[in-house]
C-alpha cells in the first residue's frame, strides 16, 4: 500500500496557489486580485510561503494519509 496524501495534497495546493490563477496576493493595484492571470516577484514569494506553510500543516501537523 502506498500513501498518496503527499503527492495529492502538494499537487492540489500547487494548482490552487499558482499566482494569478485563482487569486493573487499582493495584486498590482489592490491587496487581493482574482483571476487576473498576471504575477510579480512579491506575489510569487508570498504564494510560495503560503504553499510551504500549508504543506507543513497538512503533512506534518495534521499527519494526513490516503492509502490506495
């Protein structure tokens, strides 16, 4: 049995937290913009930090497992 939690959670978070895809923090004109499909360095850094923190939350603190 293989634990599929890590690749599934990482892939879903990566898709959802891509800057400009669903939302962008900080935006170019406002603190939060939705679906503008543009990005900047500050936004990439902030989304990377949020991505890392959510991975730590789901995989280390909550210790989620999905076996198949």
